[in-house]
C-alpha cells in the first residue's frame, strides 16, 4: 500500500503515530471504545474510523464538525484503504459502518455527501432496503449495504481532500440526535 501510516487517538491520551508494515498495525485504547478513533493517512487523505456509534445524520454532523465529511469511496484503492483501516481496528465494530452515501429522494440514484463523483460502486447484491442511507460492511469482503438511517453504527470520516468538490449540505430544525 505504499506509505500508509496509522494514527491512533484517544480522548484521554495523546496522539500515537505508528508506521504500518504489510498493512498491519494496531492501537489499544486505554478507555472506552466510544472515545477511540483510528486513522490511516494515504492517497492525500486521512481516513478516520470512529469508535463512537451514531445514527447516519449525527455521524454526518460529527464528521463535518471534527474532520471534513463522512467518507466517500472514489475507487478500488479507497475501498482497499477502508479494508485496511477496518482490519486494524482495536475496538469492536458494527456491521455496517456509515459512510457518506445517500440516495436521492426522487429515485434510486445514489450520491456522495462530499460531492465526489459516483464513479465506483461495491454494492452487496443481497442488500435491499428502502432506506436512503448506506454503509460499508466491516467484514470480508467489504460491500456497500443499505441500512436504516436511525441505526447507531460506527462510521468513517475523512480529511485532507486535494480536490475542490461541491459538498451537499442538509439542514434540520430538530436536534441532531436520532
């Protein structure tokens, strides 16, 4: 995978930076998994797997407050980075994990909340759900699955985008807690 790095951060501890070798690496959180996160730096972006479990809209707000956005998977290389990130998770994960995938209200087309183009897909053909939210499975092989937006799941954020994209914004009059 080239020059990937693993960064582990915990709210009650300092940042730990660990070089990855052969895609392996791990961090052991000292406290609750909800306070932990694990980040991989690669391909001009930081992908952060968050130990906290939130509904889709709260995960979106969390990522936009603390990172850049929920993850968009732009191609097979990004999908491989997700697999590497998930494999190195030092805390238990939900299945699936939220990413920034959203279905259009008027139809069956899907888009990335970050505004990245939808040039790559990895849908699980067995995933049939009427929800406009989707995530990536945390098992092998990782596939995309539709899930109820109210489910409290782990999620993946990203920062460090090198491209100018049109980010999609949503607003709500409710308190953003599902």
